[in-house]
């Protein structure tokens, strides 16, 4: 049950911290959201339309019943067509030492589509979408739906198979993250 933290208090004379703020612009939003640490993932798809993959930090859990996730991809990306036509994808959470692979799939090296998969060791689970064997975890998904929202397409996938590496027994940092426009470890 939600509670109102202002109940019983007179705040009419107080200046809100938001009174001095300007409306959010695209640039202000990008600068703010860059402060949110995110796991670095490679999202892949394979099927009749071909094979492709891209680096993504906009990945989130939606539901555990049924297991559902979302992934966001810029609408200008040529990989949108493949994601939609293949109707399946996987999400691979990268280990801390996978910066080069993250940059390859982010398009920073000039490699495209199938050429990107010449790097890393790949397998498949249920859908046939590529799964990185070194991934900290992988989610294999069937496309449930997608919707264009602003500059991106949001893909919803039903998780049909998972792969999870055991945690490091020493508690060492294992996961590649992106924070303040730089890679780090968590």
C-alpha cells in the first residue's frame, strides 16, 4: 500500500527542489541517465532474416510470470528489421573483461552483422539466437511484441531458456557495466 509522505505537513510555503529546474531536454536526460550504472549486454538474433547483434544497456525485467524482459534498440538501427522478422533474440550479460567485444557489437570497430560473431565463442539454446559461452547470464527469448517509443523500439520477449554462470566464490567483480559513459566492473 502506498503512503503519502506529505500527509499532515504543510508544504505550501516551502519551495520545491524542482521549482528551479528547467524542463528535461534530450541532452539533459542523456547526461542524467548516464549516471545510472547499467550492465553491458550483447543482444543477438538469428533466423530466416539473418544473424545480428548489438550492445545494449537498456535491458530490464518486466515480469516473472511469465518470464518477460524488454530490450531497447535505436529505431535507426538496421538490426530492427532482423529482430522483428526473426521474432526471437537473446540477451548476453558480458563479463568484466569483454570491453573489446562490447565495442565490436556497439559498432565502434566497423564490423557488421555476421562479421561481429567472428569474435567470442558462441553457442545456442532454444531459439537459435547466439549465446556467448562466457556470458555471466543469458536469456533466450521469443519476441512477444514491440513498440516504437520516441527514438527507440522497445522489444518485449518471453524467456524460454536461461544460462547462468555460478558466482565467483571469492566475491570478485565479474560483470561489465557502463557508467558515466565509461566501462567499469561490478
